[in-house]
């Protein structure tokens, strides 16, 4: 029931926030905040109860009939990975509400409605175990996000919102075709037509069919992730969205793509995914290097951070297709730490924008003297982004590279170059924004109390992840090793079959 | 056929509709009263619906040789009647503000409904043609009903000529089919075809001509030319009627005819419908992008939607028919809702058809804009709406019979479709106002708002909880 509560609190909270805004816009902000805090506390509660998952994979499960005649059930389940992702969602969600406290003054109720519904969609994606429901939530994220970009964005918002929508919707439809393909193949083989994830897991199908179906799933996930060359929606969407929008996009929406790869592509199509692995890793490396080099060339601060996302997400697909536990743990760490560090950088860009009303880094500089607190925070997250040991991102990238080395050494060397490139663009942010001479004619006050309340927990989180990554890894360990064990069995089976032929 | 053999209760809906239109005509002769006629229309439509619900839902029979009243037919008849009811509710406010002679409209509306209801239960060429002509002739005058608007006249004439032309094609096709098979009964033709291994050339030509005629009525590419002009010129409620009831009736007839004669055995027929479906999905969507007139956008979108329906039609089988039924429900709800918004926003001088009329609508009339957004999202097939489940059903039926090409084109078409649906939505949310002086000043009627509200609730309900409707459809199709 607690899983239903996660989604219900957000959806109902969104509707109430919209209605109450007619009388009081402050009230609707508080309602959203409270809804997210309630969820966050609930999720923390689960986590404290079960910090390390040993025996059973699934912490909580819930299932109810929805459209029985099509084999659709309202089936939710939470394992270590989902739990971490849900935690991240509510954690960042709280800051998304806080950061827009002053920034959003128009249509406050509708804004919070959209915000909470995006988060509800994302939460749904992370915890659903029914493919129909998964597609449903996948789409539910989309429309509110479109509005978040399109109504409260910057000058070029319509174009950015359009592009975001078309890219994700098109790839999502391909996934829908694959989901249906899987549904009917499973139905023909076993006689039960169902969208249930657990039943579909071991569907037998010919190798080429599996390949095509996997491509459909992959399309949706690599566009969301994004993998170069399907990344072009991302810089526009990130730079045009409001701060809360960018935070959710970078921190959470991209993670749904990574989550989909881990949850669906690998387990549903183990052999087909293994065939694809070298290519996927290659695209990962291309993404790492290409994203980094473009990030270095940007003058728009939010665009710059957006391209660093492309680079960091390259590590995710790189690690996922390395096919070992070490790399996978790195990927999960990367999903969390990137969410926090890049989210924080977008928040920082937002606070700077509120002060000087530009995102051009050429018109910034010397902010350290004027706003030392902001500068310190900036330094921490820039260092996190370049992978300094002691901060979370280091652990993530290190583990990924370590795991990938076992899979493909040449590509890993190139991927490591990406870490060096990260140093270049990260330090450039520091140098251009915070160091140098103060040139702006605007007044740059230091962070306000509200902004400190946002930033300090993020700093604590990223440092904590860097120093004690084990607590996170324990949570997902069981899930990851279970996945690789079953895959091992399956690949052994297929080898045996091939051998016996 | 002896009349005495027909149970009078069985054909009550038709009699009911005819009587209602006759009474309406007589009452106009005595005294014009818009409210009275409107009340009569809604009550008679409700009466038919209640009859279908109570009596006909478990009653299967045929009226030889013309009609077959089965679950499918009853279900769609109910849908048609309820759609007409919604349209007439929307029409009241629309015509109240405009035409001085508004009463005759309801006679035509009832007759057109009768025509469409006959179409969906016919199993004979004669009843098919009768139904079609009752429908078309009523529509000619409904399209041109606002005589003072030049474009309304133009649309009427255009519809008259093209529809008459397509009827001629259909007639000629039917004649050719008859000349070979010697039967005008669907089952007779089926019998003939089951004994024939291949399609004789005359028969092929006959089916070809019939497809042209049917294609015109459905407004599928390449027979779609009339659609945008007529949609644009016709009064908004009439457009809603053409988009839903008139096309829906034809779709059902198509499904019934080709399922009964098992036309899918013949590659020629499958190929031609495949080409029509693909062309409709792609061209309809592509041309819609370039439009700046909301009614024209909806017209092109309806062309594409007919293409989508053809996918399920081609998929055939039980799932295909289910998909068509569900999709028609979703499509009817959504389109009536969308045109309802257009008609509610229209004022005395013209319909709210320019995209500028919708600029910033969300800030001026938030409720109407929300309804319109929901309807457009449903047309685009976004979750939480009936359109999503409908489209899902279509894709499922296509994937089931492995029509990968068609399903793929459907997906591409949906993506292209997003462009223009989103364009309208984005315009409604766009705040920059400067066209205040040009803005329409509609009078909002409570009855319209309530109708729209009910339509959106239903649309959302079937999107979130489709199980009830699916079960009902499966019940009827048994």
C-alpha cells in the first residue's frame, strides 16, 4: 500500500495545490513541499528498516487488477534499485519546490500541479512492474514536463519544449510497439496474455525477434538517457527550462532511461543485449568524449552543464553494457551522484540567473569575492563533477571504469580520457564564474537562507556518498548480483543449446 | 418480405426517429419554437437509447433480407444516438445565437442519425444505399445551413457534388458485384465468393468502385479532398456530426461487409486498403502541420484517424472489431468534445477557427482551455485519456496479426500528429496578448459547459478505467 501512497500523495497533492492556488499561492507551495516531505520520510523509513537487502529481492509489493481483459494489472514493487531511485526523486523534488519559491510567480498552482505530476510519473516508472503501467507512467511524465518547460521556461521555451516532447514521444512509441510484440509473443508461447514483468522475464523467442524488440526498448531509453547522437533535445530543454525544470530533467528524468536499461533491457533480452554490448559501449565512450568537448565550448552556463550531463550519462551506458557487477554498482552510484551534483549545478546556475539575469559565462566572473558562500558551494560541485576522490562521483566513475576494464580495455582507456576532459570543463566553470575580475554591473548578494537550506543538504549528500558509498551499495547489491546470476544461467543455457546442436 | 413477419418492437428505434422528425416538422408548421423542438429531439434520442439499453442489448435478430441487428450493430447504434444527443445539446446554444430559422436543423439531424443507424445494421445493398442517401441528403443541407455565410454555401455545394459523385461510384460498383454474384445480400455475395477461388475481373472492378465510394465517405486519402473544406465551412456542430456519426457509420459498414464476405482472402483488396491506410496516416498528418485553421487541422487529423482505424480493420478478427469499437467510442467522445469547444467559442459572426482565436485561451477561459487540451491530448493518444487506450487497442490488434508496416506507420503518424496538437495547446498557453480587439465574444451557455464537462469526464474515465467499456464491448460482440 505504501507504494500506492507514494504516487497517490503526489497526484492528489498536485490537484489540491492547483485548487488552493486560487486563494493562496503560498499555500500551494507548502502543500507541494509537505507532500514531498511526507513521501521522503516514508521512503527513508523503508530504507532504515531494510538497509541491506539480503534474502528476498523485493521489499514491498502491491498488485491489483486494472484491465484484466487485456492482462494489465496495477502492479508495483520496490527493490533496492527502485528504493534508491525513489529516494532520490523525493529528495530532489523537495529542492525543486524550494528553488522555485521565488522564481515562479505566475500560475503558481498549475506549476506545482505539473511539478508533482512529473514526480508522480517518475516515481511510477521506478516502481511499476507491469509493462503497460510502465508505458503509462512513462508518458505521464511527459506532458507536465512539457508544460514546465513550455510555460515557465526562458526565451526560447516553445521550441525546446516541442523538441523534448517529440523526441521522447517518438522513441516511447517504438517502445510501445516492442512491449506489444513481447506481450503477444509471450501470449502465444504460454497462452497467458499478460504485461506482468515477472512473467515476461523468461519469454522464449527467436534471436532476431529478440533483437528487434530490444531495439524498441532501447530507443526509448537511449533518447531519455541520452546517448549521442540522440542527445540534441537535451541542451535545449535543459537551458530553456526553469531551474526546477532543469533540476528534475537532469536529476531524475535522465535516470529513468538508465533505470530502464537496467530493469528492462538487460533482464528481458539478455542474449540480444550481450550481442549489442560492444557497440553500446562504443557509443557510451563517444558520448563521454563528445559531451565533454562540447561542454568545454559552451558560453551558456546551463547549456554547459547540460553537455556535462551528456558526458556523464555516457558512463552509464558504458557501465551497463560492461556486464559485470562492479560496473553496474558504479552505474547505480553514477545515477545518484550525477543527480545530486548536476542538479546542484543547475540550482547554482539558477541562483546566478536570478541575480544577474543572464546565463552567459562571459558576463560573469569574480563572484567569489562578492558571494563566498556561493563560491564554496560551486567549488564543491565542480570538483564533484570532475570526479575528485572523496566526493560521490569519484566512486561512481572509478567503479564503472574498473568494471569496464574487464570487459573492454581499449574503450576503457578512451573513457578514462573523458575524466581528464571533465577536469578541463569543470575548472573552466570555476575560473570563468567565480574567479577573475568582477565585471558585472549587477549586485550579487550571497546565498539567502532558503538557498542555503537547498545547497547544504546537497553538499552533505554528495560528501556522504563519497565517504560512505557502501551504504548505497549494500542496498542494490542483492538486486545486481541476482541479475547477473540469472543471466549467467541463461547464457550458459544458450551455450549448451548451441553446443548440443 | 411480408411486413407481418416483422416484430414491430424490433424496428422501434427507426420508427421512433422517423416519428420524432415528423412531429418536429408538424410542430414547425403550427408554431416555431426552438426550445420545444430541441426538447423533442433530445427526448426521442434518449428514448431510443433507453430502448437499446433495456430491450435490444441481449436481443439478436435479422429482418430479412435487409437488416441484421446484432451486438455490434446495437452497440454502435447506441453510440451514434448518444453522440447525436451530445451534438444536439451543443447545437442548441450555437443556433440560438445565429440563425432565425433554427428549427429545421433538428429534423435534418434526426434524419441523418436515422441514416447512419440504418447503415450500421444493414446487410443488403439496398438498405446500405438507402441509409447512406438518407444520411448524405440530410447532411447536404446541414452543411449549408448557415446560408448567410458564403463558405457554408460553398461547403454545402462541394459536399453535394462530391458525395453524389461518390454515391454514383458506389452504385456502379454494387451493380458490377451484383452482375457477377447475382446477389445483393452480403451473405449471398459471401456464398458466391467462397465457391470462387480467385476474384473475377468484373468483381474486382466492382469492389474497386465500391472502395472509392466508401473511401469518399470516410474521407481517406486519396479521396479526402472535400474533408478540410467541408469541415471548415460547415457550422461547428455539423462538423462534429460529419466527423463522428457519419464516418463512424461507414466504418461499421465497411467492417461488416468485408468481414462477412471474408474479403481479406484476396490480396488485391488487402493491398488497396493497406495503401489507403498508410497514405491516410502519413498525408493526413503531414498536411495538418501546415494548417493555421483549427477546423482544418481537425479535418486533416480525422483523415489520419480514419487511417488508424483501417489498421484495426485490416487486422480483422475478434480483437480487430473490439479495437474498432473501442476506438470509435474514444474518437466520438474526443471529436465531439473538440468541436464542442470550437462551437462554444464561436460568436455571432464566425466560428472560432483561427488559431489566433485560441491565443492565451488558458488565461481567459481556463476551464474551456483545459477541456480542449484534454481532447487534443486524447486525439494525440496520451495516457489518462480514452484516446490512449483506443490507440493502444489499435496497435495491439495490428501487432497481433503482425501488420508491422502498418503499425510502424501508425507510430510515425502519431508522432507527426503531436506537432499540430501541441501547436494548438502551446497557443492556448501562450500569454502574449495583443489581439484583444479581434477576440471573439461568445455567449457561454451553461448547457454547453455541462455537456463538455460530461464528455471530458467520460473521456478521462475510459482512459483510466477502460475495463468496464471493454467488457461491455466484448459482451456485445459475443
